[in-house]
C-alpha cells in the first residue's frame, strides 16, 4: 500500500464519518419531533448506507469493514443521545 492509498483510505473514512454524523443529527431532530417520520427517515438511511457499503465492499473489504464499525459506533452514540433528548422532552 502506497502513501496515496493510505491517504485515500483516511479521506474516505472521514467522509463517511462526517456524512453519517450529519445524517444521524438530522435523524435525532426528526425523531424527537415525530417518531413516525423518524422511522421513515432511518429506514431510508439504512437502505442508502447498505447500498454504499455493498459498493465499497466490492472495491475494498477492509474499508467497508472500517466504515461499518464506525457506523455502528455512531449509531450507538445516537441512541443514547435520542434517549436523553426524549427524557428531557418528557420533563
């Protein structure tokens, strides 16, 4: 693996993290306001993410696995954030 390969790997990981972070922030906002719309949004997000991961897996299985792990971490953090916001909204 050359220097350019490592750089592209890092850039693609950062793009995936930034994109998913923005998408999950939008999900949090939508879900707190309306759960039905939140579920629709998350289903579309899962479908889009699965399509992206399949495309990336064909090119680089290691990159796809790394992105999948990052998606899982961001999803867990978002679940805690949504739970906290819903508890705050009830008070």
